[in-house]
């Protein structure tokens, strides 16, 4: 341990030395979709490097290449100047590259110490696990990280922040020289972020090359020395952070005219359709109130982990709520009943299309009819023909591209899958539609179609609540923007008031009392 | 969250080949059934006779009945191992109530209700307490069988009037069809319609394939599962009546061990143990295939043990075969274009 | 932000762990103690009714009755911990029981060690079939072992062909193994205790043992951690088979009479014992000691009912109720512990 520290100190002393890890012109396609066009990055020992960009800019793909999860189609990876080929996550680990994900996967039944040392436990005589040595080492690691985590407690029940600490301790335990943190702060509270930062600085001071990915630009400025901005699968900027402003970064991240892409028609604003009053779920979100009118699209913005999806799920009855009311068309909804919410006229397109939106093994027709089974019933039965007619009708209206309605929905592209989810809900003719990240992971053409569809729906008087992590989408589509930060609404902005800066400001926790007039 | 059976990633991928594979597997079952009939005709003059088919039908009666609701439960991604114990409990109850002087006309409905209650208890433990159905029904397997013994001890009640027991021992007049098979045919149609042509059946498939997405679509997952367990209990009660009449004997150990035979028949019928996939037709074919093989072996004086081997091998084969097909298909796909799903595709400006 | 540690908090944490609060193990211990408590209660009540229940002979019988199922729980626990299940153990036991009986009856003078090894090898071979189909064929073990339950039993019946092997055909040395004692402890009990102890030690203190838990706790993470998942699962099945083979040979030694039906239905008894013993049915936690105690508890309840003159018919119902109670309790305790741990990490995190 002492040895390592010396080496680390030596390296951090000369940060002007060559880069530790270099990724050159990496590209990666999935089928016809190009996720990464030209990914390049250079990480130096003793430095923390930021990687920023909008969703879909290719950051995650780049991280997965570094983690050994994806193999790049072209480009190369150099470690200390030598070319490195990763055939799996284990290779990356052996090469000293550790990736801390937003939500780590631990062994819930095993102790913290075992999670850190699984498969590499220190051995005593007779190849027996030296439990004492293991605990001592973990304690030493925790001390180094400055985190008082009991090595013997099970991983089950650890907060996300503590789970990340376990992963970082694991990285230290095998002497990782490159540490990649993929949006680690997304689900952390303020205090937890502070702690993570002090840990990251410790790593950096010991000579590790740290790559830090975050949507929160204030964090980037607080922690990092260099930055790479990605847009549309390419590196568009890289250099020292010094002298740059938040605005500079945002401009480089966005880099396009907004209005053309997001056609929101003017619609007349009607009565209140959905009213959420003081909705609270302990430890998740607090005291959230807002109204949603017929004919308007309200954008719900905020950072990942701010509690936006959770509010939507509680309003729809998927999650329980601890306090507050949800009123649809003047009717109180009972808590915890999606069925009641649907009967009142609500529809909900969830964020995770593959796990929550669709039953991937079932056919297009079966998925499209899944929320309308009761309505399709004739007598006691449901007829395949009716089901097909419903699916075909909506497939035509949404311009779904498919071969057969009986094909499993898993055979469709992301955009077309999303159209099936939308069909499922539109078939019920909802008056209130909540869409959570409606265009995540779908191509540009389909995205425009989804936007046009949402706009048409609002034009027909449907009240739309749109959650999105893409600011341009929010700004382009929404008549009003609600912003959440750490489980609370921090701003309500009209279309005119809502600018990228203002929304970002509120999303990072700066309450904007002056805004609103 | 009710626990799903352990599921590996490859198995999940394999499910994408669902509909096509299913078609093939059911065809295979029917072909096997025809093959058994042909072999039977060749090797034994007695096989395709009315009397023999009557006994064949009688033999598979209870298994066939219990396979119907179990199919739906497994399609919904759960399991019920307590069915044969509910059969035994209901049989014991028949004996007990008969001894207590009840008439069979009142006993039969009472027993079906008792079965439904037993099923409801399973359903309660699985849906309300969120316990894994495998463990729960291993527990109630012991519990219900135990209660059967508590009720009736080790005695047999056998003095049922002949006008009832003949339903279990003679065919429908003028035919060679056993009464239990008539009952089975009616229920099979009802269950097939329920599973394949009603909103409820649609939701059962959705629950089994992706419980979370089903819940997000407004399907009442817990209620649906509870209903399935109640159905399973009620039909097992019916099977208890059939069994008791067939042997004209109510005993606590009636039908012991049948649960695994029923599970084997359902899985052989092409129902995925992971849920979300299967047809009632396949299960019916599998039930009669197993019954036919068994009958054939007996006719040919091949001892019962060969049947065990054949049952086991068919069962393993029914799962290994499609998995290998899927593995080959995966291999072929991998040779072609990379086809993993993009998690964050690029956005062209 | 400085990197310095919050001293008092840190020291408190250190002290917590120095106090030996190995929480993971403590939870296990509590579970095992719970079974011992119930067991003690059953024994106490029964002994109060009839003190002879506590005589040396009676205790020997209690242990002897439990030993074969307890032995099987050792193998089953290994499999269940990895989030699999082995339903074929009863059939493997039956097959091995008949084969070893047949071997010894046919070759008088054959050393029983040979029969013992034959039983273990046969069982391991059966387990290898289960393990290979499960791990390589990627077929759910529930289906595989349900299939081999039939196949192995069928082979057993085929081999036996309706024959029965009686004590008169078996060498005395074998029967002595079934009824003899070492230092007052029946051989069967001694073998079971040794096997339980060795397995418990390996599971706790060797990498391969810990990896079984890791696989059951989170299979995806196990792959990422570089654990050879397929090989470990295969090994668990082979060991489960080998133990069932050994148990089959001991079954013949104990009962002296064997036909093709030996061990029928044992699979559910064994799984019941394992679950009552606190092994999670979906893997990742539990101990062999707990599972073996579960077997002892279930068989002791059976014996106690006889002494208490409760009709033995009650036994199965009680076992069932106990099993459901155990699962429900585990679930409840699990939820409480999880909540408590969350609380704790909230406090230490802020």
C-alpha cells in the first residue's frame, strides 16, 4: 500500500508527463445506428477530466468502450503509450481501468468487504480466506477514502452513494490507475456529492487519471481540470477548463438552432385537466404541486435523479404516495391504482421502454391492445380481428414501420417501439398523457414524428406532461416548464421565460424567486 | 414483487423466437402422438380398441384436469406444486363428510369450494405477502397433505353408492368415453377460451412475459394471480372427486406425487417455465402423449420404469431442443451484423 | 473541501466492526439459533411429558433418523445457494442404494469401501448430468432435475426389475456400518456431522465457497467479477449428486432392505429442511449448518409427536405450516433488516 502511495505521489508531482490513457478516433455502430462517430479522449495522471454532452451525444458508448463492454468498430486505445485491446470487463479491470456506474451492481447478500474482494480475497495458509486481513485492508481503504463504512455489513440497503464508494474501494484495491465515473452524482444528495468529490480528489492526488461524466456543469467546474465536449457522437472540443464559462460549454454542447426541430403548434389552453396537490413521497420528492390544462404541453425538467419520473409514477398510481392528492377532471384518484388513473382518462408512457413500456416477447398487436383489453371485449371474448384492427389503425396513424402485426415488438427499431407504446395509450383516447423521456434512444426522424404527434394531441385538447432530460426538447415543445431539483419544484417558467440558462439554474438547485413575472 | 424463477440472460434472449418455436413444438407433439398410435397399432392389437382407449382416458383424467389451471399459472410466471395435495385433501374431505352423513350432492360442491379456498390461501401468500410461489407451494404441498391425514387418518372410506362410482369406472353409455374425459373436454374448452380469447387470458400472458410492463399498462397483476390460484384449487378439488370415484375409495394419500407428473405434462406441452409463453393445445397434446406412451408400454409388457425414463427425457428434450436452436440462431446472427440494441444511439443534427 | 476524515464518526465505525459485529454472519447465526430454540422447545415439551425422550438411546435415534435427510441437505444447500434447485436427489439416492446393495449382494467379500466409492461416483455422475445440462445447455435447473428425477428413478426400476435385496444377502460389515457406533455416536451421524462441518468451513472460508454465494446473490455481477459461473454451478450439482450417492449407500446400510422405491419423495423433504433451515430459495444466503438443523428439527417433530401420542397424521401438516411460517418470517425479517440497514446508511451518509 505504501509503495503505491509513493508512486502515486511521484506521478502527481509531474502532471506534465504523457497521457495515461488515450482513445483515438473510436467509432461504434449498433445495426444502422451510429452511436459514436469519432470518440477521442486523453486522460492524464493526477488529473480529473470532464466529459460533457447532451443525451445521445455518445458519452455512454465511449465509457462502455473504456470499460471493455463494447468493442469499437474502429480506432484504438492506448495505455501508457501501448495499444490495449479489451475483450471484456475483466480485461479492463486487469489493465487497471475501473468504471463506477451511476447505479453499481453489488452482491446484496454479501458483506461490503466481500463485495470489494470477490474472487481476489487475501489468502492465508492452505488457501483459506484471510478474513482478518480482508477486513483490515477494507478498513484501510475506507480510511484512505475518508468514508466510515462498516466492512462487515451486507451490501443490501446501502445507499447509491455508498454503493459507489464500495466500487471505488474495489478500484483502489486492484490499484486502478484510470477511474471512470459515469454520471455518479445523478442520484446523490448534496452532501453525498461533496463526499464523492473529496474521494475523487484523493484519487487524483494519488496519481490516478479520473474521467468524470456529469450533466451538472457546476460540478464539472468544481472538480475537473480538463474537459471534452461531445455532440452527435463526435468530440467537438477538448482543452483545459480554465477560462471557460458555463455558457461556453452549453453552447458547444447544444450547437444548433432549436426551433426548426421542435414544432409546437399554438393551442388554446382549456380547463385544468390534472391537478397535483402537495404530492409527497418520503425521501423521494416533497410537496409537489402543479396544474396541467387541456391543450398545453408542460415540460418537466431537472437533472436525472431529481425525482421527475417518481412524481409521474406516483401521480399515475404506480408508486405509492405518502401525502398529497391527484385530481383528474375534478375527480380524486385513489393512491396506488393505475387502473383508476386510466379510468379517469390518464395515460402514461414510462421512461424505460423495454422493461416498463412494452412486453418485448409479445406481438405488436398484443402490445398495442394491452391497455384496452376491457374495451376490446365483446361479450366475454376478445377477438383477434378487433385487436388487429385497433393495432393496424394506430400503426397507420403513427406511420409505424413493421412487417407483420404478429411480429414480436422486439423486432422493431427503438423509434417504432416507442410508437407502439404511444399507440397503446392513444387507443384509450386519454385526456391526460404523461410521457417520460418520449424520445430517448430513438433516431432523429422518429423523434420529429413523436414531437409532431404530441403537438397534435395538445391541439386536440389533450393535456400533456412531458418529462425530458434534453433541454432543447423541453424548450422547443413545452408551453410551460416546471423544473425540479432534489425532489422539489424549484421553478415554473412560461415559454417566454424559459431559457437554457434559467432552466439549468433552477435544476442545479438555485431557487429562482425573481423568475416568474 | 413476486419472485420470478431464476432466469439467465440467454434464456431471455431465446424467448424472442417464441411464436415460431411454439408452432414447431406443438406440431412435433401431435406428430409424436400419431407415431405412438401407429406404433401401438403395429405392436399391439389391443391398443386402438375402444376399451383400451377408455382406460387410457381414465388413466390420464386427473392429470389432464389439473394441467389446465397449472398451464395458466406457469404462463403467468408462477408455479403451484400443491395441486396433488389439494386433490388428496378433497378426497379425504369426501370420505369424512360421507362418514358424517352428508349426501354426495352436497359434498361435491362443498369439496370444490374447499379446494378453491386452499388455492386462495396459496394465492394470498404469493400475492399479498409476496412470497416465492415455489417455496410457498412446497409448503402447502406438505400442509394440505397433512391436513388430509388429520381429517381422515390412514383409513379408507369406500362405501360410496354404485350409482356414483360408476361415473368413475364406466364409459358414457353407447360410447367408450369415460365421464372424467367429458368433464375434461368441457373444462379444456373453457380454459382454452379463457387463456386465448379473453382479456383475462391476454393479461396472463403479459404478466408472465413482463410483470412490470403489465402493471404499467393498468393490469391488476395481483388480482389475476389470485384468481389463477383459486381456479387451480377448485379444479384440483374436482380432480379429487374424480379420483375418489374412480377408485371408489376416499383416502388421504390419494394422488400423492401427481404434482410432478402434471408439471412435467405442462412443460412438455411447450409452456415456458419462465412464463409468458405456451398454449393449452400443446398441454392437452402432451397429456395424451404421456398417457398414450404409458398405456402402450403397459400393453407391451414393458415395465412402468421405462415410462419414467421416457417422460424425463421428453421433458428435458422439450427445453434443450429449442434452446439449442436458439443458440445456433444466435451464433448465425452474431456472424452477421452486430445486433445488440443501441443504448444511446447518435442523433444526427 | 479537504480530504481529512471525520474522526469521531470514523472511529465509531471502526469500533463497531472491531466489536465483531460481522453483520452478515450474525444474521446467519441468529437464524441458526432460532431453529435451535424451536428444537429445544420441542425437545423440552416432549421430555416434560416423557423424560425418556432425553435418554442417550432416544437422542441417538433422533440423530440417526435425521441423518440421511440432513446429509442430503448438504448437497442441496450448495445448489440452492447458487439460485438453482436439485429435485433429483431422491432418485439418485434410490439408484445408488440399489446399486450398492446389488453390488455387495452379488460379490460377497467385496470391501464395503468399494461400494461406498461406487455409490459416490455414481451419484457424482448423475449430478454431472444435471450440472452439464443446466450450466452448458442453459436450461432452468427446475426443469432439468424434474426430468432426471424421472430418468434416474426409471433406471433404478429397470435395474431392480422388481427385485428386493434383503439384509440376509448383504455383508455384515455393511449392516454394521448402518447400526454401529464410534465413541457412542452412530457412524451415520458421525459421517453427517463431519460432512456438514467440512462443507460449512469451505463455504465460509474458501474463495470457491464464497463464489457460490456471489452467483446466487447476483448472477450478472458474478460474471462481471470474473467468477467462472458455469463451472461453479456444475460443481455444485456434481457435489449434490455425490452426496446423494453417498446417502444412498448409507440408506442401504441402515435399513438392510432395498428395492427400487428407496428415497421416493425425498426431494421435497430435503428442500423443506433447507428452507426451514434459512437458505433463501432464490439463492445468495443460508448455511449448511442451518439446513442440517432444519432437517433435524423436522425429523425430531415427527418423533416428538409419537411420544406425545399425537396421531402421526399431524406430522406432515405441522411440517407444512412450519415451512410456510419460516418463509414468511424470513421475508418479514429480511424486510426489517433491509429497512434498518437503509436507516443506518442514511445516518452515516449525511
